[in-house]
């Protein structure tokens, strides 16, 4: 079998061909240049990003007979043997299948022998985290004091499973996920070499699907080429990979913006009927809202790893969204992803998730609500509510019920037969409350009011003693409390109706109580602060809302 898959055919053979790991390549080449060769290296990172390839290149450079700028020549006998996995001095071990203590003991015996025709005897152990605890313990002594001709290179995707005693004896190099742009560039080179016609949109899609792994991207490219022959189109790629077109996500977000619940139900049905993986769909939807959020925050889509046509679309779409709304939508998508595995019916779960997004109201800030409340409150203060006709609040005289002579029984019968209802005459209402009750009058009577309140509610009167009447706005009396008197303020606010009834007895007028916070003597005496924290809590509870940014 002469055919080689793309990932093996285009495997890096020197440091310059390694994609996205410049920080590691530069460090290793400088170490080679200065002769600072460590006896043990630990390469960590996710799958398919070049750990094993870098280990082989390092091994070839160390044993190369004719290195070129601290790169292997790939021509000499040692380089060719290492490339073809035939070298006796470079031993590659799979940690998953050679994980026991017996294999490690055998390795310790082999370490004693010098290289046959190379400078170093190199042991590359892949997936080293799979070794057992006993195997690691057996390796410790050899790893700490190896012979001068031995170099260990460990590679792992899970460094947390490697014992700290092993890590401390190695030079650790953390490999990064490869950026989308660099993966796209490498895929372009491969496509040109293979005489393939692949658009940038497809290559970007493959790069994003690979999640930063070059090997995965190359495998996806080969899979797509096998499916679509030489001319690869976007629809076939999406069908093969089970992905959803970006335009479909734009349609979903527009339906959410318009609160079109009927259209969202139909969209969920299309996802299910077209055989689209719901988990993949939610991942794509999350990425879509994330792109909108980033664009809305930075006011530009230039940093997105997307084709220019999509960047322009995101730029236009993000202008009508608020940052807070997009943050809430991302939260809803995340909740849908988290609950998908436990859902008994994934279709219903998806429909419910989309309906929650569509039914979500626009985000309203606490500041705007407070301003609206203040505006309404100031407008209501200038209005006088109708007074009950059965009680005269404005007379200083006690209210005496009017006596009406008892009518003749015949008259009663006659009026009942005619469904007659006697008309009630309304009492005249004074033109203004302020003409009858002033703030000065309240101040003058304040101690008497407290004494009156003590007869029925001693504890409330005690709390009221620490207060200070501040001003009278319409029929609203402001009582001031310092920050040290916050407990008294809250108790007075809770039992304000009791105080209001007492005030009616004195002034024969409905007076509302509002408790405010004032500056203490140590602070500025003229500063008055409203208890915004308490008001904020009430507003959040009233509207069943949530605070996104504090």
C-alpha cells in the first residue's frame, strides 16, 4: 500500500514546518545552538498540534550528521532512519500499551547501552500519563540521573495526570492550539499541492471544526475530498460534517429579535427533520451569538476568524443588538447545552430553548427603571386623589353622621318598584392640601405625634424618635435616618401605614411616609442619600429580573 493519508504525507520534517508553535521551536533551536541539551523534555497540549512531530524533529536534529541552521538535513542516514521509524537509537514507546512496571524495568536496562551509530540514545514516550504509578516510581531514579548519552522526550494530552515528581525532572513545553488563520494557510498549501479547488469559506469551516488541531483539519480535508471529488462545495461539506449554514443562524437570531415564536417552532422542526445533530447545532448557535457579542462590544468584526463576507454580515447585524441582550442569550444557549444530555426528548428541549430566547424581553437597566419611577412619582405628587365622601378629612370638627327622617312605607314600596336609587351629594373638596397642612405644622406637632403613637405601639414610637422630619412634598413626608440608624429606618418603612393613620388623626389628611437616608454628623450635613440598594432589590423582584452587570 503506497498511498499515504494527508496528515502523514504532509507531516512536518523540520522546525520551520511546524505550525503555530513558534515559541517552542525558537526555544529548542536556541538550546541546540548553545548546547544546553536537557536530559528530559515534557511536551503537553491537546491532540494533533505537533507534540510527537516536534519530538521526532528534535531527535533528528540531535543525531543529524549534517544539521542545517539547527534543523535536521533529512538526507543523512540517521535522519532517514528516524523518519522511517527504523532507527535503533530513537525508540518510540506508546505509553498506553506499555504502561506496566515490567516495561519500565526493561527500558531501564536498555538505557545502559550506548547508541550504536548516533550521538544520543533517545526515548520518545507518547501518552506518558497512561503509565501506572508503579511504573512512574520505577522511572524516577533513571530520569533524575540518566547516562549522558540518553534523552527522554515525553508527550501527553493530560499533564495533570503526570506525577509532580516526574514533571519536576523535565523541561516542560506547553503547546498551544493552532489559530484558525494558520490552519487555513496550511490547508491552502496542501490543496494546491493536491490540485484541489477548495474555497476559503470551506477551509475556514474545516479549521474551526478541527478546534485548533492541524491533524484533525487535514483529516477533515481528506474526508471532504473523498466525498466531493476534486470540486468541493460548501453544501456538501456541511452535509458531510453535519454542520449548519451561517445564514441559518442569522435567520434564527432574526426570529429571536422579532419575537416570532411561530417561526422559531418551524426552525426547530427543520433542524430535527434535516437530521442535524442538535448538540452541534447548539454549539454553532452559541458561536453565532458569541460572534455578535464580540462585534457589538468592539464595534468591529475584523478580529473574527471568518471570511470577509460573513464579517460584513456580522457588522450589520450586531448594530441592532444590545450587549446585555446577547449576554443573556448566550446564557440561555449554555443552559440548553448543559441540559441536552439529560433531556428525554431532544426535539422538545430544542423547541423550548428557542422559545425561551424568542420570548425574552429586551434588557432594561436599573438606572432607567429608577428614572421612570422618579418621573411618575413627581407627576403623581402634583395630583390630588379623590377623597372618600363618607369622611371629612379636612374638618377640625368631629364627623357627625347626618340624620334622615324615616319615610312612609308606601313611599318606600313605590320607589323600590321603580328601581329608584337616591342620588348622593358630594362634599366640596378644598382646592389645596398645602393650604391646610404645612411642614412647619408637622414639625411643631412631631413630639406629640410620637407620644400618641406610644399608647398603641411603643416599639414603633422608639424607632420614630431617632428620625428627623426633612420635608413635605405634596402629601409625602420625608423622614431622615443616618446610616447608623438603618435598622430603625427599615422598621419604620415596614410599618409606615400605622404612622400614616396616626397623622390622619392629627391633621385629617392622608399623609404618606417615605424613609430616606441622610448623612451623619461626621459626614456632610447637607448630603441626603436614597436607599438605592433596597429599591433595587424591590425592582428586581417586581419585574422578576436579573442583574447582569454589577
